[in-house]
């Protein structure tokens, strides 16, 4: 462990197993712990770090019920000649991610579990293993960037359409300050070329589109298993008139159009969900427009809320679209966004992330929206 660095065990890892070790690595202590998922991005990150001269240690997170391609990760560890640990994060995942997932859906909100998992489980586990091994750096195969400034480490968007900075906005300075993102300058095509060059067995592996614990996108099955009520209720219009029956509020999200099963003379969208009455309100798309939005659980990348409102562009979902806005801090963990033009609001429980150019300023969880 570097001098002056205090070990802080977070208790995220309940057990760790060294799956593979080599003589070459044994002769040199690792200096970076890389999250190795078995996908092409993290595997190419391993090859790139080795090429850059780092002594890499891989870490595969074991999550009960999730798709964790152990054999792929082992094969990449073999190809890049790095040791690989398997970390049991099941208890932390249940506590931090799954309980929040169930609680939010039961309250008629739509959480983003990956955003919760990144600081609370994934990177916390990497840092805990790094501390146990006395390793200064952690790394991942995310498409985002970092810039060190005198005051703090800035999180940057990736230049490509694969940008994942939105998913990382909740990472605190304690993690950002020791984080490496090897894919910062690479396009996806270059990542695959690197994987082919190193003869990595996952070079042509397709990207996963599903949340790791929601196979085939079957949210309802997962929510049932977690005990979230699925009682049927009414679809209603703005005046409360019944338009039809639904299969349980947890199956719907604000902004949803498909799968409603309600006939009408125009397109209808979910515009409100009431956890108390079980009613799901359907209206035209114009009812989704808003000019203001409140946020809770706000974090600021610098670690400190600005004292004055800031101008920013705001992402309301993962993707390239952003909206010019004024972000006004309301205390340490709340904020009010006022958009320059009406925007289609995000679902309560999702995240709004604000940017200054290419730099992530902060973000928070979407609450109430107003015209």
C-alpha cells in the first residue's frame, strides 16, 4: 500500500478467490485492479493497460442470478497473462441495488440500477480489493474520460456515440482520483481491432443490451421475485375516466407508449403513475413536455455544490441528446433544472446529468416535473 494511504475496507466483498496466477506476474506486484467482465471492452482495456506497462490484476464480480461470463474472463486472463480474482459481491448487490430496484418500482418510479451499482458495488469492490493488495489504481472498460486538475479529477464524456459518462456520474472523488479509463481515446472499432490483435477470445463477442440481472429484459419476472406487488388497476385519462385495465403499476414507466393495450383515436403515453390508487394516467405526448424539473440525491463531481446557479446541458437518459438549461442547487442534495425550451421529461427515478462542454458537472435523480 502506498505510504500515507489509509486502508478503508468497505465490506462490499464477502469473499474473493484467486482464479489464476502466473510466474511472470508473481515477480512483479500489480499496480492496477481492472474490472474484467468477460466483455470485449474490459478485455481490450486489459490488453491496453498491459501494453502501456502496467502490472494488471483482473477482478470478476460474482453476482447471484446475473450473467457473469466466467470462462470468457478466464480466457482473457490467460491471453494477457494476468492474475484474476473472482469477487463475491452478492450481499452488497442485494443490499444496494436489488432492494432499491424493488423499492423504487413499488413507489411508481423507474430506477437505473447500473447507475446505483457503479459507485455502491462495482467500483467499491475494485477499490476494496486494490486496498487489500496495496494497489494504487483501479480501472474499467467504460467509454468515458478523465482529466486531472489542481482541485479534483474531472469526469469527461467520450467522443464517440458509445459515451458512458452518464452511467458514471455518481462516482465520488475517492474513486475518480485513482481511476484509469484505458478506452478514453478509442472508438469501438479500434477496441475490436485491439482485441483481434491480441487474439483475445472475445474479440467478436456481441455487446450485451440487458441489465445483468434482468435476462431478456423481463423486468416483471424479476420484480415478482423481489416481492413487488403486481395488482391490476385502471388506466385513466386526465379527468380520471377509466380507459381500461392494466397489469400492475410496476410494468409501466412515465413516457411509455408501447404495450398499453388501450384503443384510442390518438397515441397515448403514460404521463403519471399513482402508487396509492394504482391508477396509470394516459395522455397525448404534449402532456410529457416540461420546463422545470426537481432533482434529489444530487451529486457534484467536484465534491462540492456550487454556490450559484450554473449553465449546463442536461441529459435525461443515456444517449446523445442534451438540453440547454439552468441548474440551481437547492442545498447539498437537491436541485432545480429550468430548461431553455420545453423538453420531454424523464421518468421519475431516472437520472438527469449535467455537462459543461465535455465535462460532467454532476447529476441527480428525477422527481417532479412542471410545465
